C-alpha cells in the first residue's frame, strides 16, 4: 500500500463532507440551521404600529390597542401579534428548490401574517424583493456548480483511494486534474454564494430598516464553503508534489549497465 495517498484521502474526505453540509444544511427543520447563508430578522417588523398612521384595517387597529398599554414591551410583542417568527434562516436549498429559485420572503411572510393584514399595510419595501430577485441567475449558477464541485470532490476521494495501491506519476497527474477542477468548482460556488449573501444582506439592510427588517450574513456557512475549497486546493498541491517527485526519481534512475554513460 502507498501510505503517501492517505493525506489526500483525508483532505478530500473532509472537503466532501463540508461541501455536502453546505448544500444540505437546513434541508429539514433543525438540521444545521446555523450553517445558513443569511438570517432575516423580523422581530422588529411592524414596530411602527405602536404609533401608526391612520389605517382602514380593523385588525391592525385592534393590534395597536392590545399593545399600546405597555410601550416598552410593545416592540417585542409585535411579531407575535402579527403571527410571524422573529428570525428566518435562509439556506442554499431555499434558493434552489425545484425551479432553482424558491426563496421569496414576501410570499413567506404574507402567508404567515395574521388574517386581515397584508405587507402593504406594514409598508413592505418592494426594493427588498427586487434585490433578491436580482440574484436569481446567480443562485442557479451556485446550485449547479456546487453539484459539480461535490461530484468532482467525490471523484478526487475515489482517485486517492485507488492511489493507495497504484500511486505513480500517471495516477498523480490524473488526481491533480480532478482535484483542481473540484477546487475550481467549489471556488466558483463559494464566490457566488458569498456574492449573493452580500447583495441580499446589503439590500435588506438598506431598504428594510424603516420597517424594522434587517439581515445578517451566515459566517458559519461562509467559513465552511471556503474551507472546503482551500482543502481541495491543498489536495491539488499534494498531487503536484507527488508528480514532480516521481519525475525526479525517474530522471535520477540509472539503468544497470549504463553507468558509463
């Protein structure tokens, strides 16, 4: 067995696990919720109804009356009165369900709002939705390239396992190509995801603060996805080292009987 292949095996396996976790985080309730792309904070949404403008909505007026008794507590009670959650975690599969673009905060919040209230009455800025829609193409690229990255990372792992028994210049060269392509795919996916995160968070915070809506970046996700990419880059360097080392060993080899040449 060629134990020198153990290092790329461990690195490729770790990168594969990290990239899989990035892709499937949040795929079901409670599963790696902390590895989200971003978090929407709606705990302050609608806080202006404590002193709202005149409205024809009887439901909003009843909410105002119910929380007006305690102004200091009112802000924290608004989200509960509106029947929405305080926070919404956004993951890759939220952007990429079936149509490859599923995340729609406007539709989600409107569906959960108490009957009789609509986002227009809460002065929901259309610019927030427009900004998220602007990332539609990027989200498709992100999902597809992540799939390529995960697949090629798996191939890199398989190639490293095979090299336990057949490590040579040819296998090192093949594995170098596979690992670098995996690195490239994960780099594009990570860069695209980071770009989407920055754009959406910037857009929400620029247009949503007036109604109590804010967003924060998913630092755990960002760390995981770039770590997977860097691991595959290091795997590539390992295979490059083995390829160069094999070439030097071949060049330094002098066949028997050729000492005089």
